[in-house]
């Protein structure tokens, strides 16, 4: 049994790894691409891992795509633990087409949920009005519509949706979830299929795009979607840029449908410096950084090790992707 | 049985009131102070209510203190339903000294909890850094310490504390509560007495003053309190201005203990236009408006009517104050 992982991941988990699989052969990849086995440099042709792990550290040092691309070149990969929850990049399709199983990362669901709830609350509460009064030294009232009286729609309920629901439902919001499978979850008021979204949109104060990008969801936030929105609504996209038609959004903002767009993902990333979105007063831009919490690495390490234990004992893997998710 | 209430309250609850006490004599008070009974103007000397209800609407039309002062003049008041949770104004002491029972309002606990959680989250998340990058059209990372890794102290756990806990605990925070009585509450990690606060402060990322103002709590946030705070902490005061020594705060902000003060209440209200707090970059000022949610009136009406039903049947009243709370 041989595993390929990032060098920094190995340094963190070495002892815990040995406790699970004492005779595991470990190949590490440094950020500069150099591979090592037992402290010796090796070539890609000289290794043959059946397990691959893309540690979350690769997202921080900027090597995540390079690490994934290397994994896709391995001829006999049986299982890959991904750092990301979305598998729309072509490497994942390549790996699965060659017979590898893929389990998705979910460590980032926590900071992404914090981002969604925090951004929405900061716009629902009259923080901007209070700041304006403060600038003017004015002791003035700022009545507002309570969070408790808002209605939310989460489009997608994979790893991230439940983390959002867990944090926002205690505020007393009304929560609709758009997903294919039905589920029993005390946090959700109702589940609807994507086809029913147009009827639900006019009632929603906050709409969150938290689904995978595929042929069914590409451009789901299009001109018709925006025309159905309640004026004054807040739209948050933490899924993928391709879920949203940016030209249609620009026109819709002029009608206050939505009043605010909070965007962490874009059709083209990095967002070009001359994009209209940077300066639009109703748009909040962040640089695909919603996952950048400080708890990811510890959560991802623990998750990988739990899955490794399952892999060696033949138990079902946690968070395993199906072929549809990579476009097969 | 005679009741004195605001005119607008009566207009909302008339039918529900009659269903509970069909023969109740109702005296209404208009915002201009005019009293009416059965559509006829009456004088204060010409009425003799045993029940008083300060509707939340009096907080919106600016007559709350005037209504409370009128209640304190009634010679035979047996029960007052207050709109506010804090009973430190002298009228309440006067009423209770004359033998009235007082039940505290709790409708505002919801928006106050929303304010506390929303303000804290908006400072913990890197919203300001993201806005600065956006202004510069810069695609940059904003790593941050997750809400899930923060430690909170709630000083006081009356009506408001549990509403804060309900909303913030699902984020995974560590939650210490300062209160006299012990309690069993799944949301709290530990309860400590006020005497142990100095030892707890150095670990806290967020400290919320949510207690009553009395001789024990006056100026509890003093120079020693601030010196014990963790540099970078967030302090939020939604209790009373007198809980905090504003001069000591000013000095402490220079040491980043706390990094941010979010203040909705002040020693002098309205906050004087020349106060240093208006322009301090680490201070957020709001005008005692944290309770100004749009759900208060419906919640307060329902609460009063539930208590009225209990009053007429002799059951224990909800949220009844004890003498200490008015300073007796």
C-alpha cells in the first residue's frame, strides 16, 4: 500500500498515520514538485501509489491544482481524498475514469458557512445605517426587519448547506432547501426540487447558491431567476461562478433584484481588474477566500485519517463522490 | 378590575383582551397624555387601575418614560407589565414600594441578541479587509480565525443571555456565563461568579455585558477589567452605560484591550455630540437601538396576554421581578 501526499501534511500526521497502517509506503510532494520516499528523491515514473491525499495545506501554498494534476497521472490510483468539495475540474473525471474512488473534503464547510451567515447578517442588520449616523454624530433610530422574520433559500444541501442551516435556523428563520433527494432534517422547513425554485424565489429574503456546478445548474441564476427575486433580497454565491449569469446580475441590481450580491466565486478567477463588479456599490467581492478559516487543516487531517481507517478495513468511505459529480 | 394601557396597544389587543376578561375596565393613554375610558376623557384622579401595561409601542413613540411615570402615580396598582427588561429607573422602585408586582418585558431580547451576534461576527470575519481589497481591485487572501475557535463570556444571563447563547453556540464557540445562580443549560460550557471574571477575561475573544445595573455591577468594566482583557478582544455593551467606565475604556483601546468596543448604551444618553466615542476608529456607537426589531410588538402583546391570563387565574406570573432588581 503506497500513498502520495503533500510533504507538510506528512509532517503533521506521520505518527497518527503509522498507528493506522504501520507498513504504509509514503511518497511526499514538496511545494516545488519534488517527490521523496524515505528521504530520497524519486521520479513520478518511479512510484506507484494506490492512495492519494490532497491536503488542505495545498490550498494555502497555491499548489492544489498542481497536486491534483499529478494525482491524475498516477496509473493505479484506487482512492483519492480530495481537499475540495466541488469536483468539476477535469482531473477528477480523469482519475475516476481510470477506476479511482474519490472522497470529497468537507473541512471548509465550516468557514464557508460562517462567511454566508456573517455576510447575510451584516446586511440584514442596520450596520451601515448605524455607521452613517455615527459619522454624523447623530443619535438616531435604526428600526429593522429582524433576522427572525427572514426567509432563506439554500440551493444545494451537500456538505455546506447543513452547516449553514445549523447556524441560521436558531435565529428563527424560515428555511427552504433546493435539492434532489428528500431528507429528514429538523433544521429545514421544506425541500423543493430545482424546478420549483421560480415559485419560491419571490418570498425569499436571502438566497444562497451552494450547489455543485453541472449541466443542470450552469447559469441557474439567469435573467428569469433575477426577475423572480423579491426586491431587496440578498444573493450569496459560494458555489461556483458558472452558477450565475454575471451580465444578468448587473441588470438586475439596477432593479434591486437583488439589493445586494455577495460573491466569493466568479466565472473568471482571479476576477479581472477591470470587472464592473469591483466598484458596484451593491456587490461584495471576495477572492474565493470564504474557505480560509484557521480550523481547516486540523479538521481535514482528522477526516482523512478516519477515512484511511475505513479504507484499510473495507468499510464504506465517508463523503464518497458518485460518477455524476465528475461528469461521467 | 381596571387596567391602564397605551391607546395603540388597546387598539391591537381589544378582542383578545375581552376574550380573557370580558368585564375588564380599560383606561387608555394617548401619546399626548390624554386618558380615556369608554371613549370619554378622564383625569388621572378619576381612575383607579389595579393593572398597568407599558406597551412596547411606547418605546417607539418616545413616551415610555412618561407612561411609566404615570403608572408610578397610581395609588392602588397591584401588577405592572413593563416593556423593558431593566428596572433601574426610579419609577419601578416607587411602584414596588407601594406593593405592586412587576413583570419584565422580554420581547426585545430577540433583536438585542441579533445585534450582539451580528456585531461580533461582522468583526470576527475579515469583512473590513475584504472591503479594502475590493476598493483596490485586488484579488487577495483574507485568512482569519474562525468563529468556531472563539471564546465568549456573557456577563449576565437573564432574558437576553439565553437568546445570545442559542444563536452563537451552534457556531461551536466556547461559552462562559457569569451569573449568580447555577443553571443547567446545554448551551453553556461553564458558569462562574462575578468574582471569577478577572481570571476568565484573558482567554475571551468576545465579552458581552448583558447584566442589570446595580451596586455590584456598576463600573464592572473598569481599568482592571480592561487590563485583564486579551489584546484583540471585542467588548459589547447592551446592558447599561453605567456598567462601563468610559475613561478607562478610552485608555484601554490604545492598548488594543479591547480592539473593538461595540456600544449601544452610554453613561449619558443621548451620547453628547462632542463625545470622543463618535470618532474613535475602534468604537461602534449605536443609539440604544439594539432592541428596535420589527417583531417586538407582536411578541410583547402575546406575552402580556399570557401573563394576564395567569393573573386572573392566580397562577405564577412569567418573568416577575424581585425587590433587589428595583433596589429595594
